C-alpha cells in the first residue's frame, strides 16, 4: 500500500510541476514577446533566432506552371508535384519515404544523394527528362538565409547530426547532388516548413499572418514589418514586410514549467540545452517524457510489477502511443492494456494503475498544448492582434479584426485531445471575445505545396 502511495505522490508532484494556470501562460506570452523583440534587435540577442527568410512576396494566385517541392526535416521525406493553372492548384502528386536512420548522422553528400535519386525517380515518372523545373526546398532546420534560394545551416535539431553540413549552403549542396544525378531541376526557393505553410495559408486566406508547425518538432513564422527588423537596417521590400522564421523551438523562459524529467530528457538528446520549448511540446519528445515518469514510478514503487524492463529503454513510448493511451475511452481501458503489453512488455496491471498511466499521458499532453497556445498568443500580441492594444493601434474596441494562423503537423492533426487543449487555452488566455477573432486553419501539405508555390513566385521573377 505504501508503494502505491509513492506512485501517486510522484504523479501529484509531476502534475504540480507541469501546471500551466492562465497566469503562468500569460507570463510565457509576455516572455515570448520580449524575446521576439530581442531576437529582432540583434543577432544572438535572444535564444529566439528570428531568422530573415527573404520571403517578402507570398503567392498571389497568378502563378502558373508545374513545380516540384521536397520536404526534408523530420520523420519522413516528402516529394510533391504541383500544377498551377490560372492561380489554382489543379493537380498534385505526392510520394513519402521514411528517411533511413543512418542517413541522419552520416554525411551531407549521402543524405542529398538519397534525396536526389528519389526525386529523379519521381520527376521522371511524370515529366520528360529534359524539362527544366523549379524546386521548392523545404528544409526544416535553422538556416541563415543569404537569399530566398540560398542559406547555410546553423545547426541540426530533431535528432539529426551530420557533422559536415553545418555552415554549408544547403541549397547549393542539393543543387550539386541534383546535377550529379543528371536531373534538370534547380532550387529556386529554400524555405522553412513554417514558411511553406504560411504561403499556402495566405494563398487560401489573405488574413493569414502566421504559421505554426506542431509535428516531430515545433516552430512558427509570421509576417513582420521590415522597419521592426532592427538587426537588418535598411532592409527594403516591395511589400514593406518580410516573413520571419522564429525558430521558436529554441525559446526559453524561466516561466516555463520545467520538471526533473525535462532535465533527464534533455540529457538524452544530441542537442542539450537547446530547443527547450520544442522538447516540452513536440512529437519526438512527449512520449519520452511520459516514459521517464513511468520509469521512475516503476523504480520507486511496485505498481508495474517487476517486469517493466522496457520502461528503462529511452524512446520506447512514442507520441502516437501516448496519444492512443490518452484517447482510450473504453470502460476498462483495454487499449491501454494492449499498448502496455505489446509495446512496453508490461504484464497485466490493475485498472487503477492503467488509470495512473493515462493520467501521466494527459499531463504531458495538456502542458504541451497549452504552452503551444501561449506561443501563438505571443505572436498575436507582438502583432497587436491579441485584443490588448486595439485602441493604441488606432482601432476602437469592439471592432476586432480577423486573424488567421495556418497550422499543421502530425501532432496537431493526428491527436484531437491535443487540439482541444490548445483551443481551450487560447480562449483562457485571450478571453472568449478575442478568441473568436482568431482562426487556426489547418493547411493540408502546406509546407510542401506552399514551397512549390514559392518556387513558382521566385522562378517567374528571374
Ligand atoms: P515532420 O514533418 O516534422 O516529419 P509530422 O508533421 O509528419 O512531422 O509529424 C510527425 C510527428 O507527429 C511524429 O513525430 C509523431 O510523434 C507525431 N504524430 C503523428 N501522428 C500522431 C498521432 N496520431 N498522435 C500523436 N502524435 C502523432
Ligand atoms: Mg513537416
């Protein structure tokens, strides 16, 4: 009995450590705004890199032609063929391949040869060998862009670690690999996945001002006025604005609810001390946080019996499994039983212990979704669209404008409970009235289709 109490005590402690009451979320919102300003003021001014994208023109609907895009930056590698006629996307074809694990820590030439060969097969099943095509390259890692079609890798995230790639122009490396494979395709837009998502979101709805990804990792971008990008004096664009890639996964604030399990998780990763926000929110990490909690319970109590060996192996509990545990609505939690047995090799445990496991998964999910909501409100606040500065921006109260945030990613799209928690937190932070003016709009394949559209915008400009 005392040992059951120990497990419950650990649960309570974890729950308290993860607490995100509205007051705390508002502190996170304000910290996000402060860091956004700092990151825009100078390079290295904040953990938020606030990277220039050189995307100052989003697709307008006047694009035409056949474009390709590839999306590299997480679990899968995706290729798209997009045909745009008179401004509407009429056909698109998609192929998705898992990235072989060994390619995520080999050399950049090996990775890009794999990409080029796959793209060659893909292109040649559709188009003639010699047709010249523009390629949108979605590369979802922090990149210091030199132009809309070139930029060097700042560092890897999400478990990638290819030593000889940091500092290199990834578009040039890919162009070289494409040339080596004899493909007449060239990168005309090198974009972050958030930027592709924003491009497609904006294409469908002009009120779209920001984009958020919550998948394997998490990140956001938004449209900033060039005169607010202080670190780049004299930046001139036709639109007066530019998309800024926040790299918000690396956001950090003392107001974030950090637990000892977050510290253990950080220690297991290749990018220690980085991507702190991402490690509390995104798909690669949520299951692992829950596993660390369950493992400690197994060590300090007997609730999982003495055969819970798998609980000691990092990353055995994936986030889709965590989601399935949380979403099991059968009265006897039979799905939880099955997952624990099949995936974690935990023999049959009593219902009350299965409930404990569900609760752990719930706490991890809730904190993640609510922190993501706070991040979104941070962007809205920076843009003066959170309802708090309506009068100062010349708009009278009671006439709020509509704001659309494009959003995608496997976690957001595949996990309804996560979505519900996020939506609910938005209302808690913004209030019912303002929250009604904010639309989160899911873009399907936005990062890919959007990148192809940006490739179109920037190939016709040449
Ligand atoms: P990326 O484009 O970065 O590879 P995705 O947007 O495809 O990522 O999302 C993949 C991630 O989403 C996976 O890491 C996984 O953890 C998470 N995910 C996918 N499906 C689900 C689901 N049904 N429930 C919870 N998480 C999911
Ligand atoms: Mg993605």
